[in-house]
């Protein structure tokens, strides 16, 4: 049985290293958006290169995150977590010294691999290390501190971009890792799942990531046309079909198809796809809109976007409590509609926009929508499957959200007619941004309609979320597997 007490020195060290590790991956999912205009100018990169700067990370993270959790269960959660932190730090160093956009994109893909190893392990270490009497409070502190990190991330990122330079957005991960790794090796007990067996679904993970990468490439490069784009699209769809076939035939797939036999689980994941496609597209384009069109500095743009994260951090736990009382159907219907209203309010954000009169109201409405839906969405995902599969269900839902976000980043410039140099042409970008907000709002309305039609209250004996506070905006919180037995 786990026996680390939260009040002990070891407990504090365990909490510190898991917060530092998870914060590295969470921050890089959001802070990079603020740095994109400066990266584009310094590296002479066009819009598709900026899209890949975001999506290369998301492709490998979304495609491998389920495999990362399985590796931790089999080989030791601390070991895989430390490998992930080191991998992430080395990839961050490569990002920071990248001489051109191609090297930066490749390094971002490597960062995603590291993120897939450390992200599941962070919460798993908390659950496997702490005494049951302290585990709930430890998870609460972990998610709370992580939310604070997410809140200050865009501000710190903007300050770095305007000050020392955008490269420090990545280089800052290196000293964090230098603190995190020795603490983990010295103070965090090793743990694993003695019941883990069978072969790893490496083929499924590779096919899933390959499908995402090829379809993303086809969407980003579709504006130029050509045979390569067509071949990529067909190959991506073929890889997706092969992924489904492999998962259906494997005795131990990473994404068991029968989990989708739950109508509720399938519906909530469709809602997730709609919601996080809209949010992923919004946060990618909003940081550009504020800098390219409104004229904000990187620091001002990062600070301007803070209200959504702050509202999430302050109110997500209360939203979860409300959903427990009234059921998830209303929050999962109203929340996306509020988010859609917030995005339509962003249509007022153009040249000469006032922050107080134009930007802030839109972000407050958007933030309230996110508060309303994120906690109930997580609870409904966990409640729609058996308790022993709750961790798997959360991982699938988290991967779906990240995949939806990267597809939106790839598709929205195509759908709105953004040219390769659009981010350097304020008038053209402003027009395309308005169209993109319409697409995002439409996706959110579809998500609300699905929730209203299908989502119902989970059974009373289902697993409840442990992460009550959440500040992330790129994916729902990742819940861990039920802790069964600790390995010394």
C-alpha cells in the first residue's frame, strides 16, 4: 500500500517534482501560441510553418499518450516519467537553438514524444505514492498548482518573447528538468502495475500518429494542391482504417473498440471533438489576432488571454459540484453555447479594439462556458464506463481533445482562405479570423446539440474525478487508473 504522507518532507518533494513535470508539458501547449508571430519573423516562416510548430507537438502527444501510460505501468512510473522529462528537456533545447523552421518543427515533434511519456506519469505517481488518506488532498494540490502554472504561462511566455526572446520559451524547460529529475530519483518511490501483461500496442500507436500526421499535412498544404497532398490525404485515411482494423483484432489494444459500445461514452467524445476543435482553433488564432491586427505586444496578448484560465482555475470545482446535483446534460449543453457566444463576440475584436469593451467581455463569456462544461465532461467520461476502465476512458478522451485541436489548427486557415503570408497582412488576417470564429461557433453548437440529445446522468456508483481544479485549455484533465498495488 502507498505510504507517503503529504505532510512529510518526502511528500512535499513528490508533489514538487510531479507539478514541475506536468507544468512543462502543459505550458508548452499554450505558451507557444503567443510566440508564433515573433518565431515567424525571426525564422522567415510562412503560415503553414507556424501551423506545424503547433501541430508537430500535438501529433506525437495525441498519438502516443495512451502508450506512454502503458509503458509507465509496465516498466515503472517513476522511470518512464524521468525519461519523459529528460526527453522533453533535450527536445526543448533543440527547439531553443533551432536555426530554421524545419529544425524547430522536428524538435517540436520530439517534444510531443516526451510529453506523452511524462504527462500520464505525473498524476499516476501522485496516486501510487501517497497514503490513501492523503491522496485526495495531494491530487487537489497537484491540479491546483498546475492550474496556477497554466494561468501564469501565457504571461511569462509573453514576457520572454518581448524580453530575452522567444527561444527562452523553450530553453526555460532545461533548468526545470535539472531540478525535477534529481528530486524524482531521490524522493519518489517506484511503482507499477503488477497486473500489466501482454504486448504493447506499438503498431496501433504508430498507425494512429501516422494517420494524424498525414491528414494534418494534407489539410495544411491543401491550398497549394498537387499530387503529394492528394496522396497524403488518401494515405492518412488508409492509416486510420488500418488503425481501426488493428485495434479490433489485437487481444490487448491501446484503444479497445468495445469501449465505444457505451452510447454515453461515444456521445461525450463527440462533444469533446466539437468543443476542443473550437478551443484549439480559437487559442491558436486569437494570439495572432491580438498581435497582428490589434497591435498588442506578445506580453499584452498573453496577459489578455488570462481571464479564461483564471475563471477555470477558480470555478471549475464548483461547476463539478453543480453538475453532480443537476446532472451533466444541462452543463454540457449550455457550456458550449456560452463558448460559441464568446467566440461570436470576438468578431468585435479588430483594428483599434478596446480591451475593456471588446476583448474582455468575449473572453469572460468564453471562460464561463469553459467552466460550465469541462468538469461535467470529465465526470461523464469517467461515469460512462466501468470503474476499472476509467483511466483508459480518460486517456482516450484526452487524446481525442488534442487530436481535435490539431485538426482545427490545420483546417481553419484552409476553410477561411488564409494565405501563407496572412499573419503579416492585418486586413486579410482580420477577415479570415472572423470567418474562423463562425466555424468555431458552429462546431460548439453541434456539440451542444449532441449533448442535449444523448447525454444522461451517470450511475451513482461510478468513478468520480480526482482533479477538481483545472486550468488547462487544450484538453480535459487526464485522470489516472485506479491504484491497485505498489511495487517497491
